[in-house]
């Protein structure tokens, strides 16, 4: 497949066909990591470690406990 690099604002952009976006699991607004490997551009959806995700939890965005009903098995709470 051939695509064209185009000027977007102060940078450059690359059109990603929808079938490619679906295959790698990205959509409009998805953060991606861009690296250069052996002279090629590699674009991958951004992945986060548990530590990075937990660092984003604050008292302001922490939700309350959710009651899901009575025990149905051997759960211990």
C-alpha cells in the first residue's frame, strides 16, 4: 500500500486507512508510540503499565465502592 506524507500545521501527517487502523486497534484520538526501527517508522497503540495507570487515580476521580449484590459462591469481602 502507498500513502502520501502531507503537511499538517507545523508538522507532517500520514493518512492511515480504516482497515489498518482497525487491525492495530486505533481510532481517532488514540495515543500512539512512534519509533524508528532500522530506518522505518513504527506506529503502535500506546500501552500503559499498572503503575502508570494507578498514578492517574486521584481523590477527585476515585469512584465509590460498587455494590454488586450478595455473595453467590465462596467470595470473601
